[in-house]
C-alpha cells in the first residue's frame, strides 16, 4: 500500500507536469508515453484527482476543470428602479447584515484553487461549472500567489479565491494597443498556450470560499479583510446601509470611470451576511450586478449576410462603421428570422446596437426617431434554398435551416467536429475534404472502414503517413458520453451542455436517446430549443451511432456508478499524525470517494479521525460533547475499503 502510494504520487506529479508543458507548446514526451502514464495511474488509482478534476479538453487544447463552487449567473440591475426592488427585498431578510458594494471589474473571471495554502489550479469561468485550467499562465500573472502569505494559518487554507483578470490601461497603451480594448487583450493573453504576456495581466480578488467549511468566513467584509491579509489585491469596496447611498456611489463612480487604472462596468452589491447556500445557486439572490448605463451606438444597416454553420443559417448585419465600447463595429448579430420580422428591419434602417461582452455586438432595435437619417429602405432577402444541396430552407422562426439530414454541408461539418473532438490531428482539413468530395467518407462510421491503401492513394500522402492516420483512427477509445455526443455535432450542442444532461442522470446512451425534450429542458442550463435540438439529433443519428459503435473502436464509457461516491454527505476531521499515510493523502482519498474534509469539529461533522481516541485534545473533547463519532486509523482504513458502511456506522453513533 505504502509503495503504491509513492508510485501514485509520482505519476500524478508527472502527468500534471507533462500536461502543463504540453499546453505550453513544449511537449517533453510523446503522446504515447503520456498515455502510458495516464493508463497506469488509471489502473492503480482510478479515483485520483488528477484523472478526475482535469480532463483533456480536445476542442480548444486546454484541460477542463470543475469549479469548487459553480459560478452562477449574476442577478442584474440596469437602472436604479431595478436596483431598489432588489435592495428592498434584501433589507427585509431577517439576517440582513447591511450592504457591501464593490467595483465590478470588466475582465475575465478566474478561480484560484488552493490546497493547504498552495495554488493547485486556476480555472476560467467557462460555463460556470467547468472552465479551462490555465494554471501555468496564472502563475505568471501579477497578484496570483503560488503560496498564500500572511502568517502561519495561511498554510491551512483550502478553498477558492475568485477574482478578475484585468489589463491595466497603461499596459494596453504601451504594448497591446492593437487589441480592441483591455478586456479583449486580457482574454487573449490568459489563454495563450505558450503563456507569453501573462505577466502583463493582473489578478484582482473579490470573493473567497473555504472548502468544506461554510462557517470559515463570518461575513462578506471578513472575506475582503482575509484576502488583503493574504496579500491579494482586492477590488475597491465600501459598506452601506441604504440603497440610495449606493445609487449615488454608482453615479459618482461612473463619472470617474475613465480615470481608473482598469475597466469597470458597474458595481456588485452584496448582503454582508455570508450565505454559502445562496452562492451555490444558479442565480444567487443575495448579490446583484448594478451595471452602469449601457453604451449604445447607432448606425445604418447596409446588408445582411447569412452565416452558415452546420445546418443553420444565421443573419449577420453589416453596418456603417461606428465606435462602440472601445471598438469599431461593422458587423452585428441579428440572431434569427423572427428578430428581423419583430423589429420590422430593412436594409437602410437606422439601428441601435449594444455590446454585452459578446465578440460582435447585437442589434437590439431601431434607433430612436431623429438619431440618424435612414438609408434607402429595402426588404431583407432570406435565402430560400440551401447553397450546398439546393433543398428548400425551413424557416422555424428562431432558426433558418436546411432540413436535409444528408446535406453535404451538414455532413462535412459533422466530420470536422468529430475529428476535432477526438483530436485526430493527422487527419487534416485537406485530407478530410478529399475523402469527403470523393464520396468515400460521408459519415463518421466511414472513417473506421478506411484502409492504409486507400489513404496512401490520396494526394500528398505516402504509405507512412497513411499508416499513421489509420493507427490514430484505430486506437481504441472509450469516450465519456458527453464527449461522444458532442462529437456528433448535434447542431452546435457542445460538451458542456451534454455534461449537464449526463450529470442530471441521462448518463447512458439508452437513457439519453429515450429522453424527451421536456425532460431535458427541465435541466438547469438547458433551454427548450437546445433540448429539442438534442432530441431531434439523437433521433436522426440513431442508425449512424449504431454504425460507429459497431466498428468496435469507439465505445462509450460506463457512467460513474453511485458507489463511486459512497462517502458523499460524510465529513471527516483529522487530528494528530496517521501511521500509514500522510494526512494530505488521507484527505485526498476521502474527497475522491465523495466525502468532505473539515478543519474544525462542528455539529455537522461525521467523523473525527485520530490515533489517540482517549486524548484530552480540544477536538476530542468537542467531538464528545457534540456526539460526533471518533474513530481510529484502522477503522478509518476499514471505512476506505468498505465505504458503504459509513452510513451504518454513523447511524449507530458507534465509537471504535
Ligand atoms: Zn443543404
């Protein structure tokens, strides 16, 4: 056991190191060697956090990692009226603790995950649950600490520090003025594979949570004090008791916005009473983004382009160039046919556009009368037939699409998606195009019947490279259901959405294929349209899915069974030394089995683990007072071997 532990630790260290160097574009070992390490760890310690927390996200080259607490969407107030409604409700709560208002930084959110005071990983916002793991880049940023400062207790902290990655105006002016604005520059730099330029970014903290210990921070102001003490730069904050004072501060702040060293787009206002349950909500109720008035630009719509992706045709408006939120805008999103009809838009219309963090702004309506002189008004022409297959397009209102399931554009798009999700790099764009145009490969399953001879006869291909492609294609892969289905290109439904369906219980192909749109739409983060797209796509591809799996190379990983997390709901606190393993290893095993670790004894603690069950230590004493089960190391090890017994032992309040 002990020897094994050493090997596990070595493997984990190597995998993390090679992953980091790989994503920095300086791979130290070959993919095959990496896979060997990965497989070995998977065999001897399948529950390793390295395997669980960090998946290799093939689509964009960054590993994905889960947030400690999901980053929900923020409640928003666009004006004082909306803010007053929220503030009244907040102040009416029994445990209302006053308001804390902070600058709302306009950069990119990042969660720094600390374990025992050391930076373990840095995760971008992503979809709120899963983000990109950009730890090596984060380590180079100003204000990101590899180890927490501020005294001897710092090293005991495990949890997440939330903040915003921003670029200071002066840095932008000096070095990155070619980028549209500071936010764009920061977003681009923090996601560079080689990490270059991350040192020009600053991390400014605004929130923190302690892992498995919700009572660690008594109030929102205590969090800010703690962050300062640990050495973090924090966003400007002030305490208020009345809503009207905050409205005035927002006005004042908006006026001096231009003179600040970094961009902000409003205030975040919180109830000072810390409420961890609220923070975990998809939309926390005890805080709100009180945004500055949105910047709007007016221009003339000159033309509409229909951008094609898969089966869908999306309208993009081409407008006279105009400045908006720091960038020159010439293209703006029109969303879908219904939107054009609802606004009565024509080419020549004077339109109003806003930008809410998207890459291209959105046309929100007609410009107010008199704002701009309209051009020559002409009806917007919708394409009527598919440019690829000639099929009449179907106008569903929210979507204009080619309904032909065999449309070449759609098929080719699906192949590209599959190849990119599976990261079959040897099968490049040109080769795929050749195979597609010749008719040899039209569906994903066709890829698995290719032979070396066939490939070798393609342009610019030799025996050797053909063999390499085949080898890569044929290497057996067990894909998690969400990756498999993302690869099917269900009209833009990606891995993050599918992961939500999987974690909501649709965790086998059978369950997913028989789910109705209403079932899926009931899952947090999946809307009606997306739910319908999934159901329709799974139906259309039923036969093709069968063919892919029948080829015997791709299989779908079995769902993680309930028994993978047998300690879910149980918490452990350790005191004193363990004989067979380090405390950190013990804690890791508890977490891997779904349990949580606490640093202090409280009423909700399930087990105190100690080798000296009779000692008069404070933790022992308190456990006895509160009736918490106290167990020795051997009993603890027995629990790890048979974690299913945790409930029984706990229920009986049995002491070992
Ligand atoms: Zn078509």
